[in-house]
């Protein structure tokens, strides 16, 4: 009997492989532009016709190729970028598989002209359907000029599979943005059917974002981006997030890792969590976030078209990312600038509780030095904390975050100057709508959300109780049973000590159930089961189990549950007590889960309205 197995001719093998690498003009563009970048180009021109169907041309000023290399470049697995499998883990180039050009030339007419700096003449090579049609010396500038015409001319099924020109052009631009946003130092031009769509000069990342999304979108990013930055041993993160008022339904959202675009639904969630409470429902923030990480702690999926990447420490990075963004938003959240030239006594009209107008006096300390670090930091009248940058202690991952020192930049120092000295017992305070506490501060009126302030205060108390194992317990009349999933059960066992420290009396009664006989005294009896469930749920959800971050989840869930509800009228004593407790916190501007607690309506704003 005849043997029936034989090797496919290269042209067929390449055509099959091309289906993997080149699905549409956009993937072709990506491969070609990445090659130009790998070749060290500083200027790249992209020209397309009919959304890349008829023509896709990339002109670069990179290294160019020698006469032999250009011929080799179109062979399968021909690459100058790795020599052995181990090199895959220390990649510094975009391409490495050596199959892009082989794939492209299997399904299109390719015409390339290329010259190296050291060569007098360049080389011109024409290939169609993997067959070399022509190779000859030519006059051309240093760099590479590659034209890909009639993509899929020999694969009708692929051609039919392409969408309308409009859609394919959008796909091209999407790929283009993914690259252009990480190479702001490279100058790019994008021309479609002789029309210049993008002309991007070299600049910074921020400028590149503004170049790309500045003109064409209805909302420009100029001046609307908040810088984020965090350097830890595990990962370094920098980038920009849109101010909350920029958010919308069509936000621009980009993650990059080590210079490549990636998708990461889990980290996306970290960003959304950082904005919790700042955006209307179904509004999403824009972000451009660049991660740099040791390549050995990520799994770059070497599939050519996949953009999902797995990190070794996703939960810890989630925490770092969330805390970093929250801190930056916190800095930015600083209220409108206050006229701090006026010192000494400030007098301003505010309504008193009986509706008439009084003129309370607020005393400021004109000798106050905002750069003095010691004594004032934790005084109960710590107004200074009101405008201080969000302390990392207030975030969910204090222990892992090491972001830029808040005193690093000038603007932060300027913010520090808006400080104000005062004492809650000296000024009028009053409650509005059983929901807000108001009090006069330097240069305006402070509005405080009473429930959020209370949550912030209780949160610190619960944290302290966990740390000191001093939680007061209240015995339940009837023990309650808490049934748990296997995940929850595991977590429960790790967290048990901390839960007991804060005042829970818990006993395991079966494989998947605990009985609760006592709860933290501050909590009151009713909601033991739901609070515990919520704690477990939050910890599982946010991955707070890293580095015992769950203590913060415990404290937050208890604080939210124990805090006074809205609609509670407070006696004046209680108002003062709450305000001074809240102002004594190391960071009081935002709740531990990032909601704004207070804002100042300035004298200017009031005056403008009258
Ligand atoms: P890979 O990029 O994975 O190495 P490709 O098939 O994309 O594989 O390219 C093969 C080789 O051709 C590259 O390794 C590089 O040496 C060379 N090459 C491709 N494009 C260019 C270019 N624009 N400038 C210089 N050399 C290039
Ligand atoms: Mg390549």
C-alpha cells in the first residue's frame, strides 16, 4: 500500500499559517508597524487604501535589511530577534516568532524596498503568494518601505469575511492607537485614501494621548488627565486617568504592559473600584495605564493575536492599582482654591439655626507653617488633614503602596497652604436635612456628609481594635448560623483571628457552617450574618486576602453597617463630637472606600451667586 503522508509545499503551509497571524488588514498593519519599531525607526508613515484591502504601505527610517536578510525575512520562522526558546522570556522587541512576513507574503502581493545605512544601494524584492517574483538592487532611502497589495487575493473566503471599509478602517486605527500610545517618541503619520487622518509628532505619553484623542472627540483630554504613579518592587505603574467629570459612556480605556497593549478585565475592575461613588451609574472613566514588570512574572501569551496577559500577582497588583488611582483622584479632589492671603480673622455671613444671619468668628493662626511636619499632625483640631493629600493609610493597601511622596510636586505644596487652624468647639456647627453637617472654615463653608464621616471614624476604630485585639463583644441572645460556600469557608478560617479580635464570637459547627454567638458591640445585634457575608464577599471579590488586606475589608464592612443612617437628627454635642473625631483622622477627605466626605463652598463661589 502507498504511503499517504507528505509534507505540504511551503506556499500552502504559509497560507494556512497566515490565517493565524493575518486575519484582517488591521493585524497586518500591527505586524508591519511592530517590525518598523523593532528596527529602531523614529518616523513611521502608514498609508492605506480602501481600508487596507487594496493597499497597506509602511515606510520607516529604521535599520533596513541587507540583500540576503530581506530574502530570508520572508521565510517561515526567520527572525533576527531570538535564537533559542529561552530568549522568549526576556524579549525586548515586539515581534519574535518570525512568521509575520512569511504569512503576509502568502496571501498578498508584497513589494519591499530596503537599505541599510552602510550600503550604497538598496534591495527591491517582490513576492506574491510566497513566490519571489523579482529581486534587484535599487535606489532608496535608508529604512524599509513595504507595500502589501490585494490582501487575500488568493483566499476568497477571507476576503468575504472582511467587514465594510468603515469597520475595517476603524480596526486599523484601533491597532494603530495601541501602538502609537506606547511609542510617543516615534513620529507617526496615518494616511487613508490620500487623506491625512493622523499626524503625530514625537512627544510625551500625555501629549500623544492629547494628539490622538484631542481633536476628533467631542470631549478633549487636554487638561483633563490626572497623573498616576506607583513604584513597588512588584510592579511599576504610571499613566493617566480621566477626571471624573470626563467620564462617559464611550470612555477610552487602555492598559499596556512592558510596551504592549493588553486587555485585563480584572485590573479594569480595580480602576472602576477606585472611582466608586464618583460616577453616575453606567458611566465609565477613561484611563491610559502603563505597567512595567519583570517579564518573568507575566505570561505573555505567545499566540499572535491574543491580548490577554496573566500576571503572577494579580490580586496584589489590583490593590496597588486601585490605591494609586484613588490617591491621585484624592489629590485632585481638593476643593476649589481658597484665597489664603487673607489671614487672621475672617468674618462671613452664615445662616444660624433660627434662620437669621449671624457673624461668627473663625480664628486662624497666621504663623502656621504648612511645611512644618511634626507637632500638628494628629491634633484633634487637625484641620490640616482636611486638605492634606490622601494618606496611604486610608487606602486598602497601605502596606504595599509606595507611591510618589505627596510633597514631591509644587502643586501639592500649594495645596498644603490651604490649611486652616481651628477648633470645632469655637465655631457654629449645624445640621442640614438630617444628612449634612455644615461649619464655617477659612474662606468658605464646609459641607460634611454625616454618614460618610461616621463611617470613616468607625473604620479607624475597628482597625485599631483588630490591631490591638480589643474589640468589645456583645453576646447574642440566640446564636445564629452562618452557612458558607467552600471558598468562603477557607477564607473564614484564615480570617478567624481578626474577626475574633474585633468582637465576633464564632465557632465552626460543621464542614460548611459557623455559629455566631457574639458580635462587635459597636455593631448592635441585628445584622451579624449579612455583615459577615459581606466581608467575605468583598475579600473574595477584591482579592484583599493578599497581605492581610482583609483587615481593612472587615473594618469597612463593620463601619458601613454600624454607621448612623441618613435622616438622623443629631444634637449639637453629637454634631461637634462627630466632626472633631472625623477631623482628627489621619486622612478624612475620602471614606476608606473612596467616597468624598466633604467639600468647601468658597466665599468666591458664594459671592458669585449673589
Ligand atoms: P519577527 O518580527 O517575528 O522577527 P517577521 O516575519 O515580522 O518576524 O520579520 C522577520 C525579520 O525581518 C525580522 O526579524 C527582521 O530582522 C526583519 N524585518 C522585518 N521588517 C523589518 C523592517 N521594517 N526593518 C528592518 N528589518 C525588518
Ligand atoms: Mg515581526
